[in-house]
C-alpha cells in the first residue's frame, strides 16, 4: 500500500511540474521549432485540468490568469490528503 501512495504522490508532483513548465512557456511570445511542439503537448495534458478552474476564476484585470496557481494548490492539498489518509 505504501508503494501505491508513493506512486500517487510522485504522479502529483510530476503533474505539478508539468503545469509549472506549461505556465512558464506561456510567457514566451514567439515560440518556434520544438517549443511549439512542447507547448502543444503540454496544452493537451494541462488544459483539461486547468479549464476546470478557469470556469470559476476570472482573470484578474482581464489579463492575469491565476487558475494555474489554484490548480497547483489543489494538487498539493490532494497530496496532503492522500498522505493523511494512508
């Protein structure tokens, strides 16, 4: 059981890192070459989860999207919940 918990925690940490990289790539205005492919892949992986939060959290000032921050907090809380249950 402990191995499964560690696996779940590792998956949550990796997914958090993927979201973080996706957000950093969004700051690059003119992506070319491999960055376009990476951005497209990360978008397919991250957008379904991030869109859950984008529905409820409007951008601040019409431009600043804080939904990735909330998504990362939710992932961290999920990890803590898993640890506290097991």
